[in-house]
């Protein structure tokens, strides 16, 4: 096969003809039940979940009340991407989302890559939400007096890593009672779990339960899924509005001062967590075939979902940071926390129940999206024909739905929440980048049939170069210290917790003796907690650097330098070089500004993620390419068309 066959494309006309012939091929059509209202509800169901009940706390603690600007920035980036999704959905109103759109814009190999990335996005997203649901559910049971063993409500990696960190901190003098609740739970789970040889049987059974329940609902039918989603959306919107209505009476405006305590860097620190709050709106596009009027309803549903959720996020962030000081919000359940702190325990109970409902509704939308991606890839011959089987009675992709249940359920028993959250974010952002790029590639091709919705055209020829110059001026004129540290790869000092957890017993004793020798306030006589003793200097950056410099341990335990530091900056360097290339492309081709800004914003958020996420994501793509060249390329329906 020629290299050019890797980029063979499907036309919009062929896609629409293929959908019409599905029934003749033995694939019945999906049922058409969805309106703008239903799509908006699905979007809210996907977006109002972990973000408003969990990650908003950490983001608020990092950025202070100014975190509302991060929500606005993320909403803007998602809106830019939503315009691109809406244009494609209007042009190609079939299931498949970014996968189908990429097949039209870039060709088969890129379509496969994005389809494979979407499989990871939805699978890993489902795992993430299932684990979060499990945390809320077990917390709710605990508040009702039902205590499940720790080893059946925690994943293996969290228990293992938490046990090791807890042991290291206790070697440093911290008592078990003074460990964080999360570390105490991990240590208990590891120590009390059944063992088979040296293997500890730690598994998250509540996560397995909710996945089985939701998978059964999604299998049963779109109409049932829609009704359940709408009901859950009503419940959690009522609770969110209740939180705002009650909380506003407890707002103390002095808590909003300082408004941005950690500056721009503090606000942007929560970018991946806040973005995770928005992912899922693209799942709406996978339901295109089940819409009554996809060309009208899909764009409206996406936009209304983003607008409504952004307003809710901003209102909640202002209320939370007004009720308590921003730095107190670094907890897993910030909404329940603030009301419990104000002795409004009845509100905490309502929030706990609604959080369980919210997580379930997010899982429903994600679990609904993935089978439809697989179905679309199967229709094209890139996956076995079985994946495109539609249940004759329920009108759902039945086999793909069952496989999705297994693919999500098994890893949810063992994987770590932080790892899967970031993997989900990078997969989603990658999809957004390609969809926005697809709109740019197709903008000047008159032979492509257009739908009823088209992204408003604004010429970026001069706007993007001006924005780039303004950004460089700001970086060197107002943020010169951080900019030069980034360019020069200046060494960075590890925080107190990282240093203490990396020490063995001998080094711990040396560090304790040193801290005792420099202690002018006699604080070492009050505690033997090494982490506490070292972290007390962190408030003063200069003093902390001086103390760490004098620690009697190797520099590799104190500083991150050289390539170990530079590797974390590789994603940002990639972004900067791509940004220059996009600026040149925009100047030469008069690119449309909105999809271009969507591409840039999403690529920037990818650059903010850890280099390890890029590595794991690359490994996933390599596995996908092996499958493509081993099976999909020779079984592609376009391959048979070429032979004819």
C-alpha cells in the first residue's frame, strides 16, 4: 500500500450514504429522541460533577477568589472548541465526534489516532468519575454510621503509594494521628487488606458497582438514559442553586482580600483541574444520529451547556471564597466542608447526597459516548464488525456498550485517581486541538458541503502576531524573573514534604539534628515531626532556600536540576514552537480566529500537564498504531473502495 493511502479521506456525502445503508448491512438505525433541551441537559450532566463538588476546592486554594478568571479562561477555550465541534456536527450529523470529523479533514491515519485518543478519553474519564463517585458514596455511608473496610473502597496504587509516604513521614517523627486523613486511610487499607503471598488485595468495589449499574442503563436505551440524566440534572442544579442561595448570606467580603494572593501563576496552577471540570461537553457530539434535528440542536446544546455551567462555577467560587479564607478550601469536598465549618450540617448532608447523584450523571454521559465512537470506527472497518451491532429492541450499540463496561470496570478497581484525571484531560485536549485544526484546514475548501451552522469568520492575519508580541512583552517586562528561570533552566528547590519522604532513616536523623542546631526559637523541643519543622520555613522563600541549602544531605534530594528539571518543560517548549508556526500559518492563509484561538488555548492547557502524561499518552498512541497497521488498515472499507 502506498504511503498516501494513510491519508485517504472520507467525503461528507459518502458518510451520509453509509449511514443510510446501515440497515441494509444488518446495522439498524439508532433511535432519534434528543432535542436541544436534552442535549443541554446532557452537557450539564457531564460538566457539573467533579469540578463543582471537588476540584474547585484545590483550584480556589491555589488561585484565591481570582480563580473565577481561570473558569472564564477555560470556558472561553472550551467555547472556541465548541464552535469547531458544532460546525463539524452540523456538517457531518453522525455518531463519531472528533473521529468522524478528522476522517473528513485529515484522512484515515489521523482519524484512527483521534479515535484511539477518544477511546482513552472516555474510558479513563469513566474510571476517574467512578473512583470519585466511590469516594463520595463511601463518605455518605460513613456519615450514616456504615463503615466499609478501607481495602474495598480504595484503589491499589493509592494504598501502596500512601502507605510508603506514611511510613516515610513517621520515620521523620510524625505520629500516625498527625498524618493527613488520606494517608491514614491508605496506610490502614494496606495493613488490613487480605494478602496472597506479598500481593495486597486492595480494590475499589463501590466503583465497580456504579459502573455495572450505569452500563446496564446505557445498554437499555437512549430514551431511558435521557430521562435518568434529565432527572439527575434537575436534582443537582437545585442543590447548586440552594448552596448559592444559602451561602450568599454567610459571605464575608473581607475574605476576598487579597483577590489574587498567588498572582497569575497561582490562578493558572489549577488549569488542569478546572479543565477537567469542563470535559464532557464534546460527548454531546457522539449522539448526533440520535438527535431529531442535529444541525440545529447540537450547536445550541453545546453552547447553552457551557454558558450555564460557567455561570454556576463562577457563582460557587465567589460564594466559597467569601464564606471562608481561600487557603482553607484545599479539601476533597469543599462544598460540604464550608457548611460543616459554619455548623450547617443539614446542608452538608444534602450536598453529600447530591454529589453522589452528580457523579452518577457524569458517568452516564461518558459511558454513553464511548460505545458510539467504537461503533463509528467499526462501521468504517477499523474495528471488528461486532462493535457496530445495534440492539434490535433498545436501538443502542449493544456489544460496544458491554465491552465499555468491562474496559472501565477492571482498571477502576486498581488505578490512581490523579493519574487517570490527567490522562483524561490530555486525551480530551488532543481531540479539541485536532477538531479546531480540522475547521482551519477545511475553511477554504468550497467542495465541502456546509451545514446550517458555521463559525463566524474573523481574519487572524494580523491579530495573532500582535497577540504574540504582546505576550512576549509581558513575559520579559513584567514577569522577567520567572521567564529567565524557565529559559535558563534554573534549579528548583523541592518542597518540605518531597524532601522528607525521600529520606532514609540515617538522613532523617541528620536533618533533624541540623534543624535543631539552627533553631533559635526552640521549636524542636516541642515536636519531633520533621516535615512540620522544615515546612515552617516555607512561608519565607528566601529563608527556606537558605535552610535547604544547609541541609546535610546530597543536592539531588534538595534540588531538581538539569534534565530532570528540563523534561517537565518540554511540553511548554513544544507549545511555544507550535505557536510560532501557527502565527506564520495564520499570516499566510488568513485563518479564522475563533478555531485558531481554540487550538492555541487547548494546546496551552496540554503544555501545563506533566511530561509523564505526555509519555503515557504517547505509549497509548503507539499501541493504537500497532493495532492500526496490524488490523485496521487492511480491513478499512476505504481500502476495498481503492481496490475496486
